[in-house]
C-alpha cells in the first residue's frame, strides 16, 4: 500500500472523528446545556393571579442583572393553602443561581416586567419598603403583583359597556317618562315671561309698605310711639277691669239697699241694668284686649325686622332686586327658567 493511500485514510478518519465531535457538541448544547447545573440553585415558587404572558426560561432580574430563570409554570386549582388564598391562578418555579439568593427578600415585591411593549416578559424583584427581613430559602413561596394585562383591560372595558347597556335598557321607560314630564313642564312654563308685571306690582307693594312705615307711621320713632300708646291702652284696660271687679260687689250692696228702701220691684230694675252695663263693658274689654296684643306683637316684629314683610321693609336693596328680576323675566326669561328651543 502506498503512503498516499494511507494519508487519505487517515484524513477520512480524522474528518469523521471531527464531525462526530461537532455533532456531539451540538447535541450537548441543545439537549443538555440548559439542564446542566453549576452549583446548587435555590428554588422558590412564585404565585400569580395572572401571569401576563410570562414563559418558561424567562430570567429573574434584580437591579438589572439576571440571577436565575423560570424553570416551569403550572396551573393552580381552586382551594388549597397557598398565597393565592384558594383562588385559581398559576405558579412559577424559579431557580436562583447559587450564591444569589441573598438578593431576594421574603418581603420582596415580585412582578412581571419587560423592556418594551413587544419585548419578552421577565420576572423582576424589587426590595420592599422598610426592613427587608431574611432572604428566601429553598422552597419559599411568594405572591407576585398582578400585571396590567391588556387583555384584562379590554375584558373589563367590555364588561363595563355591557353593564352600562343593561342599565340604559332598564331606565329607558323612566327616562322616556321624564322627557314627557319635561315637555309638559315646558308647555306650562311658556307663559312665564308675562310674570314680569307681577314682580313690578310686588316691588310697588314693597315701596308702598316702606312709605307707610316711614311716612304714615313716622319711621322707627313712630313705631316706638305706637308701641308706647298700645302699652298705655293695655294699662288702662287693666285698670278698668280692676275697677269693674270692685264695682261688682258694690252693685250687689246697692241692690240690697234699694230693695229695702224703694221696694222689691224698683230695687230689682236698677241693679239689673247696672249689672248689664258692667257685663257689656267687660265683653268690650275682652274683645279689645286681644286686638291690642296682636297689634303690639305686629309692631314689635316690624320694629325688629322679623317676618317676610319686616325683612323686605328693612332691606334697602330688595326693591331694586325685584325690579331687576322683573326685567330679566320680561326680556330674557331663559336665564332663570329654560332657554327656548330654536
């Protein structure tokens, strides 16, 4: 066998061995490298109500540095004792690289994040406010914050729209009835521009009442004099009532004396007439006394500015306000009631 033939065989064997080594390397990288663990990782379980597109092999990031990855994501059924409180959700088994578990606190805030709207999701850990507490250990369970998923937002929007449509359908009869009542009210309010003269008359009434108070009664001084006069009249009536009380027994004594002096028939006539006169005086006093009390109360209320009329009479701006309101109702009533439909 020549030396050249031997060199060709050696070259073929070396090439075959090289191809086998390359194929083995590729197979190792594809099938075994991901499962090769350098050191002992710390595995924790992170629970989600909504995982928001998080996938296996997604990195676990702390302060922008990946310190682990998600090994698997499983569904959590309803019930059981877990951070979800028995709700349905999902749980991710996260493997933290050896020597990196101290960066994740048991009170840490875990959430799904991404570098952009279309970027792959990853799991991020943020330190808790205050004392972080101890670090996680193998088998620890954490609850992740619910991500703002676009699907969740759209679903809630659709639910709100359906609820609003149901509400509109339920209140439609009452709404139609309300519109009908508004139309009826609008028809009744149509002649309201004619109310202006009534307000003018009202302002004239207030002017007249003010003139009576200031001119006819003499203003506040006249009201004080009228109150004093009413007080004196009440005092006079009280004295008259007292005198009548004194005259009643004396009239009885007079009747007895007349009976003894002039005889039974004459004595009965004069005292009876006197008693009748006294009775009529008492009735008149009883009628005048409440009237004086009413007038005194009315005068006092006017002097103090109480009641609607007293307040209107003591308000110097009300006549001008009433006139201005009357002008508005005559010229632009829609500023107060409703604007007319063109």
